[in-house]
């Protein structure tokens, strides 16, 4: 399967879907975009931008990953993650929080990092790398802020723009930081979307971050196989049943795998 065939297959599969779909895919052969600049609720995909600004601060000596943080009970929130379920476990390093934020999408860890880094600086970082449509306005599981109309927004193209900085040499992140970022993304524990049909062979690797809310299903990934590399963001919303959205993204993942290993 070449890139044109992948594009045609994605267009065909996405036509008439119940949900609203945005797809951005970057490859060495070219790019694919389907409503890729349409703003969507970012859900936990927003955590990728926190990750990026955290490593920028590390390189600028503005944040020590070894520093310990105490998280009191009042700061713990529900949703995805493990911190709020652990008894008598309140002290974490920033390194721990970053890993928990990505690997198990921990909302409490993410909010602690938002406190340490600041939404304004994360938004500035997003704009500085060319992600003009991304904005972080509230903490995770902040229902009161959501009811006031505040939300975290991004686009498929913005997410791929960031993924490219994680996966390819650039002036923002030195190779050491990129290797650490990829290690964390590679340890992702939620594997029910783009990597659902992963053949689990040594020559294919996924580095991913998912996101979901009621009616919203996302996956963003760097995928490597057979000497090829792609960066992909699939942002979807408007599902009556989230399982339908997860299945759709899994089917997209199957097409991407076919493209990479063909």
C-alpha cells in the first residue's frame, strides 16, 4: 500500500461515519490531512504538550526532574490514573509525575505538572512550535471550569507537529531528551486503539498517547516499522458509544500498519 492508497482507504472508511473525524499523518513520502485543522476537545492528548514544555524546561534548567512533590488528598482527582487510589503514597518526583501522566494518563499527576509549569507557559510553548490552534484552559477533571466554557483544545495537525519534534532531530529537543520522551511514550499502557492490531513483531514500534471523554476518542502515535516512520493523530468526537470510536481508530491503525509493513 502506498500513501495515495492509504489516503483513499481512509477517506472511504471515514465517509458517513457517525462521529466527526480529524486525521493528520506525516510520512517521509508525504502527508495526509482530513479535517486536520478542525479544533477538537483535546482530552488527554493535551498531556503531550505538558510533556513537551516539561522537557523544554529541563533543558533550560528551569525544572529539576528529581525534585520531590507532595500531593495532598485535596489535590487528587478521579478519572484515569493510579495516584488517587494509592494508600499513603503522596510524594513523587517530577520524573514520576511525567511518567504517570503519559503511561497511565494519570490526571492527578497531570494537574500537579500544570501547577508547576503553568498553563500560560504551556500555551506559549505550543505557539512557539507552530501549534496555533492548541490551548490549555483548565485542569483535568475540573468540572466547574468546564461548565464555565473552559476547555483544552487542539487539532490533528498541531498534534502531529509536536510528534515530529519528538521523533525527528530538531532545534527544540536534543537527542537525549527525545530518546527519553520516546521511552515514556513507548511504555503506554492503553493499547486499544491505533495499536489494537499490532502484530507484536520486533520490527514495529508504537510511541503513543490516547485521549477520551464521553463521546470523544483520540489516539496520537509515532510508529516505526521496516525503516519507515510516521506521525499520526486521529481525533474524533460525536460518538453515541465510545466503543464505536475506539473500533474506528483501531481500523485506522490497521491501515497504517499495512502501509508500514507492505
